[in-house]
C-alpha cells in the first residue's frame, strides 16, 4: 500500500519516479487495488469538478484545468491511482484498456466523499496512453451515453483536444500606455500629463515623479 505524500501543489519534478502512473495504469488493466488515504478524495474532487475538468496524468505530475478556465494546475502525481480506481468504480468498469466514455455515477464512487464536493453524476472519458492517462469529465445535461469506446464524432466524442495543452495566454509584459483627451494632474506631484503608463491593476504611473495612483479617485 502506498501512502500519498502531502496533497500540495508543486512544480513538475523530474526526480519524481513514475511509479504512481505505473500503478494507475495497472489499475486500469484490472489489477486489484486497496483504497488509499482520504487525501486522494481532494484530487478526485477536482477531477469531478461541478463544470467538469480535463486531467492529464503524466509520470511526474498531474495537470488539470477546469472547464471555462484557462489555467493549467499542477498536482502531485501520488493521487493518480486512487483517482483512477474511484473513477472506474463510478463508471462501473473493472478495466479500461482503450479510450472509454461512460457515466460516472456518484452512487458507485469508491473513495470517501470530499466535504462540500458535488454529488452529481458526470460523463467521464478515460484514455489510457503509453506514458499518460487522460481524463475528461463533464456534467450530465440530459441524455446519458452508453459506456464504450469513445466515438470520433457526435455528443460523446472527446470534449476537448488531447494534451499537451497550450499554457494560458500570458498577460503582456509590455507596459500599456494610455492617452487622455485632457491633461490629468498627478495627485502626488501635481504635474499634468495626457499620457500615462497603465499598470495591470489599472493604476497610472506619473511620467514626472514615477509614483502610481488610481485614476478617478
Ligand atoms: Zn507625479
């Protein structure tokens, strides 16, 4: 039995070995498994987020992004076996050896319920790969799919492209400048200007004294 390390976000660690991915892959092939500690439920709660998520389990890290949000979150890979094991239970499957879609039912969940997490059935897509496991979840919106291979088209096709995913667009590091129709006096030094550098928080930077202030206050 393997106990997960502390469930903390951490950066991709090349020193991390791939045993957790290999264990998760063995579970997908139908090998028996013992339940892990409660902390894995937290990661599962992310995978089964209310609006769904896209999860990419690699040898060294789990990457997850929540539907509707561009950020890709890194998580410790130790949770992978428990997440896969619970998801297979929810989907009513003893093994997943090919890309599979099915209904992940709350009533069939295996891990303990994470406090405050949603208790709703989801559609789950699981793709076993040689060096990764890809999981998508989406809320059930009416019709339920039949458990089976992921079709190439139709409502049960993959809901998002396979990873690796592009990182979210970075905010431009180039300073933004604003041109004002009338001069605005700096509240610090009183110097009027029609052009200000604008910071990401909306503050203006005075070209005379370099101090920042919130315009309109
Ligand atoms: Zn100033």
